């Protein structure tokens, strides 16, 4: 009995003769908690991709970025990251509130490596994090269910050119994005938005 694969996965594995390989990967690499190596990998990165599912079963995927360490591993089965000011749609947060189902894909594009973390997420107030994340609207806390690496052979290698100047940082004013000052957005910004000044 596999914890990872269902019948739909097995059909493809049988079709392409990878069932033995898939079982070996589950046996050797699949885990339900983060290792010290996983923690170091996650906490050194400045981005990841978040998949979430709404209350109608529809998936959504978004990019999450910050400074290295913006995703914190709280313990082997819990991690947390801040939600910063965005476009106001709250697709990921709404999905987390509706179903909690999330998948996180961490990719190092400088030294190609990938790690998948699947789990159940919840939203906590910004005060949940200590030390606090600068300008966090709230914190997303993920209870880890599955952890496994992915083959990195198709990861394109990139070099960091510049970190985003829009990532909130303590003691540094965060610039206003130009799109918030465009005619189509300016009159519908939330109360207190710095772009409204």
C-alpha cells in the first residue's frame, strides 16, 4: 500500500515500466518530516512556488518571494512564511482558508536542486511570527504531510542579478509599485495604502 501513489499514478507507472523505480523513490526519499538538510535548503532560498486548492477543487499556483530565510522551518513538521501586500485578490490565502491543501515547490536555480513539500496550511495573525516579518499582513503556517526531492536535471541554471527592492525590510521604506498609481487602480486601493498618498 503506497502513501504517495493512487491508481491513476500506477497506470502511468505500469505503462512506462517505472513502478519499481517509483516504489524505490517512495521507500528511500519520501518522508513525512523535514530533515536538517531540508531545513537548511528551504531557509537559504528567496523564492518558492505555492499550489493551493479552492473550495471547488480548482488548483491555483503562485510565486512567493522574499529575502533568504523568509520561509522559516519552525520544527520538523511545521513551516511558516509571511504574506506581504500584493494585488489584493488573496487567491492563495482564500484557498488556504477554504481547504488548507497546499503544495510547495522549492527550487534553487543557482545550484540546481528541487524539493517538494505538501501539507495543510492555515492563516495566523502577523504577530504569530517571532521575530516579526517586516510588513507581513499575516502568516501562513504549513503542517507538513509529505516531503520528497525531485530530480534537478531539467532545472535551468540562473544567476541572481538583483533582489527585488519591493520585498519588505526592517528600517527601509518599501517603494510603491507603479501599477498601484495607474488610473485603473488608484481609486480602488484599500484605505491606508501608501500608494494612495
